C-alpha cells in the first residue's frame, strides 16, 4: 500500500520512550511525521536540518551532570532560550508538552515564546493531537 | 619624683580597677583568675620597679630589683599557661607542675647571687651586675615568652568568631606592652647598659590590661553601655575618696568617708542594675536570633517539601500518561493484534512503575530531614544477601549475567541493623548492578574490618563518571546513561539506600574508575555486640 505524503512534520523532544512510541503511532494515523530526540542538543540540530512545522517540547529532560530535575532550571527552558537565540529556527512554533504542572514554569515558557502548555497526563493521545493540530499551519 | 609617683599610682589604680570591673562584669568568667594573676604580677613589677629606683639603701635596692626580675618570669609563665588552656583545653597535671615548678626555681634563684650578683647604686639609677646564671635567666624568660607567643598565635589562627576576636585584641595588647617593656627593660639595659629608661616600662602595662580587659568582656553585646557606667562609677568613687582628704576637720573627714561609702555602694548598685538590664537584652537578642534561624530553617524545609511535591507529581504523571496513552489507543481501536498485546504489557509495566514510584516517594519523604534511628537488631547479612539474590534470579537470568557470592574467609559476625530496611538497601544495590551491567558478572563479598563488616557489591557494568559521582546519592539524580539502561527508575533508590544505611549507623560509598570500568558499592555496618554466628 502506498502511503500518502505527510501533511506536516513535528519534532518531539521527549525522553520517555513509551510516549514517543505512542505519539509516533497516533501522529502517523493523522498523517503527520513525528521526528524525535531525547535531548535538547540534538533537538537544535534536527530543527535546523529538518525545519519542522512545530516543536513539541518536554520540560524535564536528563542532563549529563546526573541531575534529572532542577526546579526553575529545567532543560526544556534552556531549549527555549537556545532556539530564541537562533535566527534560522527562532520562528518555529513551540508547544510545551510536559507533566510538570507548575505555574512558574508555565509563565516562564510563555515569556520565552512557547505558544501553548499541555499537561500530558490530562489528555488521551487523540485529544492531545487535536489540540496540537490547531497550532499547525493550514 | 612626685609626678612619677602619681603617674605610677594612677597606673596601679587603673590596673586594679580593670580587675575589679572584670569581676563585676562576670564573676564566673573562666579567664578571670588568669586576668587577676596578670594584674598582680604587673602591679608587683610596677611597684618593685618604682621602689628599686627611688631607694638608696643597698639591701632594699637589691630586694626590689630582684622582684622586678621575678615578676616578668611569672607573668610569662601565666601567659604560656593561658595560651595552652585557651579557650577550653585541659592541661595535663604533669605539664602544669613542670611549668609551675621550673618558674618557681628560676624565681628562687633570682634571690641568690647566681643571677643577680651585685648592684651599683648611681645618682641616675641602679646598674645590675649579673651572676653566672644571668644568661640562663634571660634564656628561660625569653624561652617561656616566645613559647607563649607561639602558642597564642597558633590558637589565634585556629580559632574563629568570638574567640578569634578576643585573641586578636589580647595579642595586640600583649605585643604593644611587650614591645615597650622589652625596649625599655631588656634591649636598652642589656645592649647599652642603660637602666634609666626601665622605669618607663610600667606605662605600657596599661595598654595590655586595657585590651585584655576589653577582650574578656567583649562578648557583651551592649558593652559600651556597661563600660561607660563602670567608668563613671569608678571616677565618682575616686573623686569622693579624694574629697575625704580635702577636709581639715575630723567631722568633715567623717562625712566625706560616709559620702564615699554611699557613692561607692550606689555605684555598685548602678553597675549591677545596668548589667542586669544588658543581660536581659542580650537574652532577648539571642532568642530573637535563634527564632529567626529556626524560621529560616523551616522556610527552607517548606521550600524543599514543595519542590519535592512538584517533582513527585511529575514523576507520578509520567506512568499515568503512558497507561492512559496505551489504553486509549486500544479502546479507540488504533492498536490491534500483536501491537495490542505489546501495549497491554507496556500498561502493566507502567502500572508496576507507578506503584514502585509511590513506594519510593513515601520512603524518601519518611527518611528526609533529620536522622531517625531505626530499631536495630542482630542480623545475619550473609543470609540476607543470599535471599535477595535468589529473589532476583529471573532478572539476573534474563540479562544473562553471572552472580558470584564470594565465600567469606572467616565467620561473618552478626551486624547491628534494621533487617527490613537493610533488605531494601541490598535489593536496590543488586537491582542497580543488574540494570547497569550489560554483560559480565556481579560479585558480592564480605570483609570484616575492626568493629564492622563491609559488604562489597562489584559489577562489570557501565561504571560511574566523575560528573555523575558527585550527585549519585542525591534525590532525583539520574544520568542520561542510566536513564537509557533503566528508563523507569525513580531517581530515588540510592538516596533512600544512603538514608537507611546512615540511620542504621552505617556507611555507604562506591568506587568506580570511570565510564565502562564497572562499579563497586560498599556498605559498612557495625558488628552486633561482637557476637559470632
């Protein structure tokens, strides 16, 4: 069976393999290509190379120094700062897709230019995809 | 001559007043006795100095002169003693006697002809002719003095906070005094043979006693108020004492005396009430400080708790979103056949992870904060490790690892620990070894060392890098490499293990030569009452 060309391309920065698998499948069903990586350095490289239509960003990602989480110093926030400083990719819309339910993090990501903040556990993949699709260019 | 006498009188008076004031300030001050001794020897020295200068009678000249030689030795001895015991050290009785007796012998020798052979009385003053042991005296005095200075300076560099400040003031006073006294009483007389300037030595003692007084009373927060009151009271008493002599008639003198007694008595009451007030102010200040410190601690604790809660909710939501994700895909019919079966297994795994995470969080939350000691019991750790390994057979088999339990060379004594909790520790360490060892073996061995037993769990796994090792025992600390091999870890295992071992009175540490070199974890537990199995 010949498959249709993808309508959109999304970059998913997420370190939880099971979630990457699930969202890969659900986006595939929606005819959207999901690229993924578990760290922000690769995220920048892929964003530059692939120029995705949207970036789905988890906030809590492991850091090489061993710490998983530093409240107020999450890796996802660092990604937002990095991408903002990068001319080539600074206009790619970013949706924060996390389980960190913190008012401070929400405010900070908005400041840094994220267009939405979705708590993963609150939605089924289908519901989440519907929300994300609204942010995709028509 | 008359002016000299008045000046000396004033210096003696100031020295004594400082002693009395120090006593009124804090009669229980542990340095008070030593301060008094300093004053006594100084005043002796001053008085002897004066009389040796004004007396022309040969017997008395030599008597007073000898006293001027004894007082400095005793002063230096007390100084060395003070240096040795400050701030709260005990000196061995033998050392104390050695110091005391040797100074006493030197002091007695000063009264023989061996040290001071003769004096030559001149118009301008007195010249001393030294005996055979003159040099010995000088060496002993300088030796003790230098030793005291070294000890004091050493203590100064070691001390901190208030003690450092006290010593600084004390040593400054001492140096100024010694400088003045050495120049006038040692350098000039011994090098140029001029004894005339030695009478100015006493003036420098005031610098020392004032600064020493300041040092020992310094810890009073509101000291300025007390010292001002004290000075005022002393001046008032001196004036009222002096006015007794102004009156010619006995009635006048009688009234003057009564007035003097009244003034002195009320001055004493005044100082006491000021002291009382200051003390209660200090108490309030201290309580305030303590309260704000406790407040800061509670704030910090609250912050930690709220951060912990944030992370907790995040870590719990991750498996929930996985469960919800897979289940909804199954319900919506997106997953069918094998894909569906795989999804169900993933749901099961995520459920296990959820339950483990909840357990770890409760453990971590229980163990956080101050150390709570568990109820300890005699435990055979050899048996416990055997059981733990047999519980993990499937896990080990799946990874195709070899697990070796090294047979101990000698009987392993019972250790004192909490059985239930130490099982958690070993289970966690063996889990880690299994997860982070892609191939090879895990070796468990026992070492008896002194009054404790060390268990070593050694693997041939991924090792620990320098960056990772710094944070290994912290909460939620997981490296990206560990996440790769064990994606469902809570990041709390080693934090909990460490807390448990510490609460059991043991130690836990690890050794790894870096990435890819394997890791050894060590748990040291105290032997239970030295009883053998």
